[in-house]
C-alpha cells in the first residue's frame, strides 16, 4: 500500500469537492451557508476505519477495493450511493 499516494490523492479529491468551501442550503425561510461534513478516513498499520464504521483490515477485499479506488484517484465506489457528488 502506497500511503504517500493515498494521502496525496485524498488531498486532490478533497479539493475537487471544495474542502473548506461553504455551500448554499435552501431552507423554508430562505437559505444559509453550510459546510459539508467531512468523512474521516483513519489509516492504521494493519487496517482502516471509514467514518464511524468498524475497523477494516487491509486483507479484506472491500478494504483493498476502497484503497485501490483512492490510489487510482477516484472516490471509493462504496461511497457513491451515499455521496453522489463526492465527500
């Protein structure tokens, strides 16, 4: 696993979705600015944790696919249904 590549690609993906940039949220009385909630990815020596999820060892196929998506420069495909515009 190329951790340097993962970290570099995460920075690039974050900039694609406008990290730190507020978005307009429409409300019944008008609109307000809202910052999107980040989704933390914690890297450990022997696995990862995505958000508040369970620990996932690197040997697990879903973990390998998640990290491969990031190393290829894409958002993890497992997150697309929940975050179609990126996270």
